[in-house]
């Protein structure tokens, strides 16, 4: 399988090179040259397959020739060491819980898969040390830190916006030590992401450092997110009724992976991109004009993205045909007040505690189902314990810490404050 740059200037590369490079030399995101649908029999018999067997069938065409099947199966086994339950909420609405991994966020899957792929490539080639450079708006940092902790030949540098991630999220990315370093940026997530992108194009850095990214711009972080949608479909009681997914959307990697799953043959009627007030994509679908904006801070902080990186991949999936895109994608935005009200309503009516991101996904699904007949699943992307300052006042309850959080919450935060790209560059060159 070859991958090409969406800017169409850089040469095609293998899966291995796409993982190690992260971003193409022409600044483009990598995209697979082919997407071959899976055979009908696979979907008819999905209920009989384990999650590991499903994941192997889904991902193998994208990794073919790069990692032997036995090693790929072991990588998948280690990646998927937790559950992905679908939980009924109300009639025609369920949630897919993606927070049962080590950092209690959906990004555990992509981070663990990528870390193990990179570890495999390093072991085979005995290459020079790789520096994983990643920006986080909340959950990516902790997932990447956990996924790469102790991986030989890999240093991890995480940029996060000071004061704009939750206390739990901050502890998860600043307390592990070893090969993990946290840089606390005086700015927004967009500032962090801009610094990371600039670093990948800096010839001085590239000459001295083997840089790669662990954001969802990296194919090994992005593609495994397809697994969730297959796991959800496997658990459906009624596979004949049309299925809709509502995805809380920030950088749009998750929903883009869902659309890839659809391209592989997964029978999904519609995807709903549910956003907070960072409403770039809802506006695009309404006006046809894509206008990035400075991100606004909200209670669903992992979605505070003003220029979603993966939307260009979504456009590529539908060949930049707006009419075709709108057949498969609906998008709504919601305020913090609406999000809080949804959290309260879900708790009062279903006795279920949703985090702010899941609540936004629920709102999008409710809005869509008001005028469409389907069964819907919204993604609950992080455990509510990660957002105690938001969730507890709304539901008027105390949430107990799960073991994953107890392990880090009392540890001492260690971070390095920076404000400019030059500070980042000097840190990387000197480290």
C-alpha cells in the first residue's frame, strides 16, 4: 500500500515512511492510494469475530508488506486490551464508550497502535532515535504519553495550551517522566498545532532530528480509529434498521476514520459532526466556504479547534464533491449552556453520566433524529472523571476516581513553559 500527499507534490511513500515522516515534505497529509471494500461475508458474520480479528481485517490492507501478519496481530492484541461497549440511553439512541483504556479516552487505541508500529520499525531497522512531536487540546497528550512510555528509541515531546486542559488531562501528560516531556504553551491549541507544523518544515530541525507526529495527522494514529465503528456495528441488535453515528468533532480524525469504515463497506446511513461553538465545518456545509477561525475555549476543550486538520481528508474521500459529501455528512454546533443542559437531561432521564464531549454528540444525534428515522450511536470519547469541574456541578454528584486516574492524580506535575516557536526549536535542538 502506498500513501500520497494530499498536496499532490511530494512523492508517494510506504506505510512505514508515512508513519515515520508524519507529514509529507509538501506539507500535505498522507492518504492511502487505494481503499478496497471488504467482502460482504465479513459483515454478515461480524458477530462471530473477536474485536482483534475484526481489527486485523480492517487494517491489514493499509499495512500490507510492512509488518508481517503475526507481528501485526500481536500489535493489535496489545492495542485492544480493553472493552468498547455500546450502552442504551433511550429509544433509538445508544452510546459507544471509548474510555476504557489506560488514559480513559478514545485516543488510547490510535496512540497504542502507532507506538507499537514505530517500536516495530525501530527494532527492525535499528534506526536513529525518533522524536515524536505532538500538540494536544486535551486527551491526545495523555494517550500518546501512555502509549509511548518506555518505547526504546523514541522520545516524546507534547505541547499543550496552559490553563486550557482539565486537571486530570494535565496530570496524565506531565507526570510520567522517562522519555516523555511536556511543554506548557502560553497560548491556544491552535498555537500548539501551528508550532508543531512549523517544526516539521524547519530544515535546521529536520537536519538534526528525526521528527514525526502522533496527532491524528499521522496515518498510524488515524486509521485504527476505524475499529470503533466496526465494534459498534457488531453489537447492534437490529442490523436492518439504518444506522447513524454522531461524533463529537474537533480535529475531525475520528469522524474521518468512520467515513473510511463506510468506504470499506460498513453500512452507515449518515455521519453527524457534532461540534461546540468552534463551528467551522457546520458553517462550511451551510455556505460552501471553509473559513478557519481562532479557536474559542469551551467546556468540551478537546474540540476547541479552529482549523481541523483532518477535514481535508474528508474532502478527499468524497473527491471534493460538496453534493456527495452532504449525502453522508451533517453537522451541528452547540453552546456550553446547551451542553450542560444535555448532561443534566441524560442523567435525569437515563441515569447515565456523560462527559461534555459525549453530551455534544448526544445533542447532534437528537437533532438529526427529530426529522429522520434511524437508530443512532453517539461516541462517548472520554470518561467524565476527566472533566470533574464541569460534570459534578451539573449532575450534583461526586464522581469517584477509577484506578487509571488514581494512578496519576497525586503525582507532581512537571512541565516546561514556552511561548514562542523559537523556544520550541531550541529545546528540540538541545535535547
